[in-house]
C-alpha cells in the first residue's frame, strides 16, 4: 500500500492489524500445542506478512516501524509464555527467529546474492549496482571481496532505497558464502553480524 510520500505508514498499519489477529490466535493455540507447533503457526500466520516486500518498506522510519517491532516482540513473549516486560533478544535466540530488522537485511542480502550470481532480475534493479573492481583496476581489499560501490546519496529518501542498502549489507556478508547456492547462502547467513549496521 503506497502513500504520496512513501512513508509506508498505511502499509505498516495494514500489516499490523493482520499481525494483531495472528497474535491473538497464537495466544490461544499455545495452550494446547508444543513449541514446535507454535513455531509452525508463527511461520504460517506472522512471518509471511513481515517478509512480503520488506525490501521496499523495511527501511521506513523507526517511528513508523515501531508498531510491527512491538507486535513481533509481543508474539515472541506469547510463544515462550514470558512476562510482558521480559527482554526479547534472548527469546529470539532461543526460538531461532529473526527480528524484523534482520528479516529486512536477509531479504536485501538475498537480492544482492541474485545479482552477484547472475540470477534473473529485471534490468531496472541489476543495472543500479556497480562492482567495486569495475570502477578501477587497482587490487583493493573491497574489490577482492566481491563488493559493490556504495552510492553517494545526499537525501534521507535516497538512503531508504535498496540501491543504498544493498551494497551496504553485502559488504558485511563473509566472502566464503557469497557464491554459495541460495539455499546454503540463507542457512549460513550470519545475521548476528549485522547488529553494527
């Protein structure tokens, strides 16, 4: 759902309503299910909504994303029968789930993986990314790692695009997994290292 200034407020409000319903359903189901079943319900009712097109709206302002972040934290507390003020990072690790921010970064990294490995992508996406070693012939530490040029963007709107985030996130991916098949790439992705971005 697009708005005039691409703040993504309408879209995130729409997704939040759906996730709120999912949270209520999960709080009922957890009483009669084991933890594996609860996780399956999470991936059925919750995860697809936050994953869908997150490469577009996942870089919205923190104040706009806050309702989704809070809902996801609430969901994790519900899944683990935790107190409503319990710290959620240990719960995410315990359940082996990604935070909203990490889902965004993983999906961007998957797009960059497709560009890196010449998977079919529309030209209007792939032509926006330039390899570091295409700009000069010098052997630098960045050109050896299969990185892309981080564009010089002056506006805050520009910094919310995949053209900016793609190269930024791709720099953090270890070189040894950049060329792996997508399934192995997703499994080996060290999301925890993105905490510094």
